[in-house]
């Protein structure tokens, strides 16, 4: 690897002097960028059109040629942008929005769009008559408190302040406003709310019908029909986690509800298991595989579904429930059947991937079971550990 060329000394010829200002480009390591300056007694100015990239020898010849030409002119200085005193908050916002509307790259604005700035500005009318030098922390804090009392969400309150903050920074660059930072009021933080809302089968069907995108419907079906966790549904993107037969085994048609031929592997934080895929879930998975491509078109489908599900609930006229509500729905359906003896505890465990003991302790409030009911059932000898998550039949299939 060759050593970089050292920075050359300034070159002088007559009343002209060249200074190396910028390093050479990687593709041309010998040519520095030189600034040519005309010296006249104690005054000096950059020669218009004289600067450029040269080697030390080339810059000497360049200065000699400039001296022979004579008649050097000053490099025209940048015209400062005319300063307009904003005066009030309202005037500052008007100037900022007007500037954004006339920008040539308006379509590529990333921080805040013009339409949003105009829309959110109406919430700042209370302080628009305040002088810029008189804005205090108390003014903005009262404004935020009023929005919070009116029931505005934390995200909405942050959005309402965005035009003011953007206009303040823009004004500081142009010296319209003081160089001090805009006061920062204490903003409300969204509370972390745990929702144990559980839909009914009728509500789950209504929300499913309200979903508009195919892969959203398939993801929803996986959770609804199997009681799986969202993370387990994410892992179905791996083709090895799906055993979906083509529907024909030689000359024999495989029924759609054949649990031996059609299975999906639910692998999450614990207790991975194979569960049957049948009915509408099987048909949906077959359609996705027939279309080709990935089962989920995004890297983190759970995040997308968490956004889509509340909208589907509103369209269906159903109280909003989280993705985990579909797992609680499966639990609320199966545990009563265990109490009544309709299904065995082993089948419950193989479907949901946790022990019956854990299911009763965790989901008793969902199914309305009391601690006494749970104790009576567990005392009957139907307690299974977390390891007993695959029935003997499934173990045989695994070989």
C-alpha cells in the first residue's frame, strides 16, 4: 500500500498565491484542491474561476498563466438570505409552511409533510399570538395539559407539537428566532395496558370476515384454529414446519380433515408440537403454497397483525382484543371439555403445548373455573407436566 502524498506548501507567483485546501480524491491522489487568492497590500480576495484541482507543478503553471492574463475579479460572495423577523409564533409557523410549500424537493420531505403541518397547526392557535421571545415552559406545559384533559392520546400530543419544533429549528438557521432551545414540556407517556379480552366464536368469525388481505386471514386462522402463540405462527414461514399433503395419495384422495397427512409444527418459546391442520385452515394453507413464494410476505408478521387486528375489530363492530385473545379462546373452549370428560387431558396438552396444571392456573379466570374446581380435577390424577406435550400417537409419527 502506497503512502499518501504529503500536503504541499502554498505556491506564490506575483500577486497570486495558491493554498491547498482539500485532500486529493481517491481516484487521483496527486491533485489537491487549490484556492487561488489575489493579494493587494493588506487586502486579499479569491480569484473567480482560479481555484481547482492541480498537482504542485500544474498549479505553478496555472498561476503563471493567470498572471499573464491579468484582470482578476473577486469571487462573487454568497447573497445572504433576506432576514424576516418572525415576531410571533403564528408568524413563524406561516413563514415555515410557506417555505416548505415552495421547496423544489417537497415530495421528498421526511421530517414533516406540509399537509400535516397545516393540519396540526390549528391545535396551536392558543399560543399563536405569543411573541417568540416570550414563549416559556409554562405556556407549553399548559397547552399540553389542556390537550391531555381533552382526552387526546400521547401520540397526538406529540404530533401537535411537531410543526412548532420544526419551525423553531428552521427559524434558528435563519436567525428569525433566538438561539436558545424551545422549552420542552413534560409529555404524557402511553400506559402499558394488558388486555385479557377474549372473543367468542361468533366474534372471532366476524373479525376474520373483516380481514381484507389473504395472508392476514391465513395468519389469523392459524391462531384461531390451533390456539397457538403468535411467535409460533411466525415460525411457520419455515417450509419444514408444514406437512401439507397435495390432497391425493396415489389413487386415494386424502380427506381434508386427515390429521395424519396434514400437520403444522408450532415451535415457540417452549413445548414445540405437531398439530393437525384441517378444514378452512388446511384449505387456506394449500392456497398460499399453490400461489408460490413465502407463506408470510414480511419478516415480522406478528407486528403487522397487531396493527391490522384492531382495525378489523372496528369494522366488524367487535370489542378490540389482542392476538393472544385467540389462544385464550381455544383454552376457554377446551378446558370445559376436560372438566366434562369430553376430551382427555392428553389431547388438551398436545393441542396447546402447556400442562393442564399450568392451563388451569393461568386461564382459570377465562373459563370461570375456581381454585377448588382446579384442585378437584388435579386431585383426580390428570396432572401432566410441561414435558408431556406430545401424545403417544404423535410420538409414533415422529418415529
